[in-house]
C-alpha cells in the first residue's frame, strides 16, 4: 500500500522559510513522480511543484518560481519542498501526491497536474503571517 506523509508545516512570518517533507512508502519501483499541491481557504487546489523520480526533472508554478525548490533524497524515499521568501498568499494546506508510471519506456510523461495523481497525503498546514 502506497502512503505519503507530509511534515514540516507551521507558522512563519512573511519573508521567512519553511521546508516541507513528503515521505513515500509502498512503491516497488522508481517509476513515479511526486507533486506538491496547495489549497487555500475558499480556493481550488493548485499545483506548486513536481519532480520525477525516474529522471529527476522538475517543474514549478509561476507563482513560486525563484522562491521554492523541490528536491528528492532517493535513499530516504523523501521529497522536499524548500520554501523561501514566503508571502501571506502562500498560506494554504500543502499536499504531497504521487503519479504512477511517469516513464513509459519510450518517453517521460508530463504528470504535474491534479488529475494525473494516483495517491495523496493528508496535507500540512502552512501559515504565513504578515
């Protein structure tokens, strides 16, 4: 059974930093990708950043480019989201999600969107005060 567990959320002042972790378990191979999504009160869930476990490629939403960095420690099966220069509008519940089969054997599929995800964590609250 695949499980994703987020940690590292909390309260921080604007301009500060936090690092979220997503510990993945239950995968029997490396052919998957991890995405971070967030959902603010009254808003739809939106993608933040993704990383492919199969080739290490990354992508970011325009709103976080240059401030957030996604990385992976494959030995620990953990993906991190380093968030710097945080703004009050970054306040949200942050979810870790996983998409299976991102590499088909012929090409790497684009998977960084909501409906591509097969598994979800329970979320971690990030609150940025002004």
